[in-house]
């Protein structure tokens, strides 16, 4: 959503938590007393954070995660009782710019962790690094206690950690079902373009198709299975990408702005899907600019600014943190794209996905040759 950046205060629904406007998702609550923190200038009084209702427990996994997080210190790098992902001293520079400089981060298993921060904070770059789509200048990270830094994306995915993209990636000239089948990373028969599939692969193809259809049904895209992905709306592409990420039965799902650009009706549905991932036993990390969404579904919030984690904790504490408010002020602006720009970005994303698939297929042929 484009923001109106005129005046002192940022506007748009995602800023409601700063302005104290009613929360469209949660029931309206009485306003909190004005913050005793540093002043933000003439309009300081409008930045009073909303009180936040206590999280509603949705499942056993959720209860366990909340219980674990209740003992975690609300500070950058805080240790978690049962971390599924741990990152240390991760640095990525682009020329003179340090895009990511994360000293330490732990993600609690079965939680929904929101990664927030102003534009250019390094959130996407951090996702790219953790999932093998980019290489760091320094740093290491573990998933389920095993080092995965340095692994290419398809091997990260095979270990159980997948991500979706801020700019949705789909191959528009392939059917929705074939796009889904491409998500079955790490399984034999992944290379759809392999002209002749040995019988074993064919059997697995049937299982892959069955799983794809099951997921398409879950995401209410089953009636689109035979259509070109290019015919889907922006919101349906988001659903397709989330569904495709689940093809490899991941333990950790990383979603980069899953709700961005999606119409309000679909936002509710996406929110429900994100919660159901956690309730089914997965761990979710998601990037989001809309603070109503964050406070509605996040169990824990990590805030990045200028590459580093500047705060983390439960949503209520983080959103009342003056450093967070300070980092956000006037810093979030999604400029509206022209149709040409949107098409250019989609084409770029499609090319990237094509290149990733070819790379993964090539790597798998090499691996397959080494260990038949
Ligand atoms: N390939 C690249 N080459 C040069 N600079 C880059 C590259 N990718 C990212 N950057 C820069 O790194 C910084 C972090 O960018 P990143 O996309 O990770 O931010 P972000 O937090 O995801 O922002 P947004 O909320 O707008 O998506 C920005 O200053 C960006 O311009
Ligand atoms: Mg980003």
C-alpha cells in the first residue's frame, strides 16, 4: 500500500499502532497513557502505542512456544529455550554499505516470529543469506543444531527450511500444478524437464502430484490447478507460493511479506494460513510492515534497523519500545509501482526462479551421479 508521507506522522493502516487508531482486527481497547520516552517533535503525542490484548492460544504447539518465550529476555540476541535456528555474527556488505550485521539471533521452535524494520533494514538480505540465496561476508548459522551456512537453497530446503519471496515467484507459462511440483525439492524426479523418467521417479511423481493437489485444496487453489500461473491474481500468487513452500514438508517456513499487496479479504485468509502452519507444528518467521498483522499473529517480534537487530520481544513490549518507534518514523514508504514496473519485476522474479530451478537440477544431477 502506498503511504502518504506528507506531514510529520507516517500514515496508512500499518501505522495505527503508533497513532493509537482503533485496531481493525482486535476489539478496540482504551488508549494507553502517553509514553514517557523521548519526544519525537511537535506531533509526539500521536505516537502513543496501543495496548495489545494478550495472545489467544490456538494450539498445543502455540501454548508450548508461548510458555518458552515467556521466559526469554526481551532484548537483542536473547537465548530461547528450544531454538530451531541460531545465527551468529552474520555480515553482508554491498560495497560500502553494511546491509546485514546480526550479532546473534535465535528463533524459538513452533513460534511465529515477525521480523520487522524500516525499508532497507536488511530483512530480505538476511532471509537470502539464511536460505542460501546469497553469501555472507562473515557468519554462521545452524538449523536443528546443524550448520547450514554455505549450503545452496535446495539443500537448505531439503533440511527443512524454506522461504517465500517478497516479490512472488511463479513460472507464468507453467500450470499452477506444475509450479507446485517444482516445490518438491530434494525428491527424485524434481527436474520436470527430464524427458524420460525412470519408473521409480514416475512413482514419486504420482506422490508429488497427490501432495500438490492436497495443498492446492488447502489453499483453495485446486480449481486453478490446470491453469497457467500467469492467470492468477497477485493474492492467489501469494497463496500459490506459500502452498509450494510446503511441498517439501518443511519445519521452518520463512515468509517475506506474505501479505503485501493482497486485498483485505485475502489478507484474512493468509493470516489464517500462517497461523495454521504454526498450529500444525511448523515454525514461522515472517517479514511484515503492517503492525496490526504483526500484533495479531506474532508470538515474538524481532526488529532490524540498518542491518542489525535493535530490539526483540513480545509484540506489546516491542511496539512500545521508543527505539523501535524511532527507527520506524518516516522510514517506511512503499512507492506505488506502474504497470510496466510491476511487469518488469514479475519477469525478473520469473527469470530468477527459472535459474534457481536449473541450478538445483544441475546440482542434483551431480549429487545423483556421486551417490546413485
Ligand atoms: N544486491 C544488492 N546490491 C546492492 N545493495 C543491495 C542489494 N540488495 C540489497 N541491497 C541494499 O541492502 C540494504 C538492505 O536491503 P533489503 O532489501 O535487505 O532491505 P529490507 O529490510 O528487506 O527492505 P524492504 O522493507 O524495503 O523490503 C538496502 O540498502 C538495499 O539497497
Ligand atoms: Mg525486503
